[in-house]
C-alpha cells in the first residue's frame, strides 16, 4: 500500500486526506492542533502524528512523501525549515497550497541542494473536492511527479482527468495563480450582471429562474453559475450578507505578473480592485470626491456616521 503524509488539515487538507483514505491510500497526518488530526484518525483510520518527526518516521522507507496544505508564506516556510533536517536524498515534499510561484522556484532549488525533491501543486475544487475530486496543476521534475501519480489519480475527478504536469518547479503554482485571476474576473462579471438585473424592478426578474435557465445550453454556463443558481433559489436579496469580499494572494500576484510582463489584464486587475473597494478601501477616496464636488460646484454632502 502506498503511503503519504499530510501536513495541515484545514478545509482543503482535511478533505484531501479523507479522499485519499477513501481511495485506499495509507495516510499519516499532522496538524498544529493535534485534536484535529486525532478526530480525523478516528473518522478515517489514518495515522495521527503529534509531531512532524513522528509523522516522517511513520512513513518508513525512502521516498517519503510529505504533502503540505498550509497557508502561503511564513507558515509554509517554517514547516519546510523544520522538515529539511528530518528528510533525506530522494524524499519528496509537495506544496499543495496557494504559494507564490517564485517562492516555489526558490524552494525547489533550496530543497534540491539537500537532495530533496520538491513538487508544487495548485489545487482547485474547494469544499466540493472531497465529493467531486480536485483539479491539480503540477510543477516539478518528471521523476518526482511520476512517484506521485498514485495519489494524484485518487485526488483527481478521474484517474485520467483533472490533473496535469504543467512544467518545471513553479509551473504548477503559476498556472493556479492565473486560474485564480480568471476566477476573480468571472465572479465579478456574474456579480455585476445579476446586480443590473436586480436593479430593473419594472421587469420583476426572477434571478434564480434566470440563473437556472442559463445553466442549460448558455455560453455562460459554469460551476460558478451553478453555485449562484443554488443560493439565489434560497435568497435573491442577500440583505443579511455583508458586502465585504476578501482577496487572497493569487489575485494580487496575477496583477503583478501582468505588470511585469507588460500584458494588459484589465478584467482580472479591476476585479481585484473591486474586492479592495468592498473592504472599505474606497471609503476615503469617495469622501474626497464628495468634498471636491462640494468645493467646485457647491454640491451637498451626505453626512456619514461619526
């Protein structure tokens, strides 16, 4: 039986461990809060490790495969620095979280100097991945990716679909970054379109019915539309939802990449700007605009909360 270790059992990592177990893989798992790993062990039969050293030791012979599902940046870097002395030549570290692709290139070089193979995997599928499988964009040396195939085929929607070795180290996270930039643009377009329809009260449009109709035969049919049709069926006003949309790193990284390449990417960049606006970052500029209108034209200013 093939063995793999999972580090980080959040929404994605935990469900990936579940899917691996369902597919017959032998899984060891570590989470900073051990209770999470212990509970998942009781549920799935995986091996819960209390420390990273215990996790590595549980894998036995080389190549040992450690799959990280940790937040990008410091959390991932600290885990790697802790793991490096525990691993040896031929071992494989997989970063399946949303890391910046240049960090992945650097990490592949750093781990390579220790004889450790590094593979970056951009994972898409969200909370539905457990049921439907995950789309995976992979970067790394072919030999290392080959050793992961057993696990990739379990995690994917089908053994021959939904995963791709995109290129060398960094390529997986690069493709996932662009994927998420496109996602930002698609989400923004749907949000604006439905807002325009909601803003036409004389037509009394049924947004849920329109979304459901578009799902069948329309050129805009998509999973995002499927999800929209579902929640609009429950609530078309969304008054209880705060108009605040967080942004993760990938949208910013995509905008930076467009600037670096000098390639126009206005849709993805403006979608990112709209997320900033939803977070209150447009409040002060809007106040400035109001005061400028008052200054040159004597226009009234709406008083806000103190």
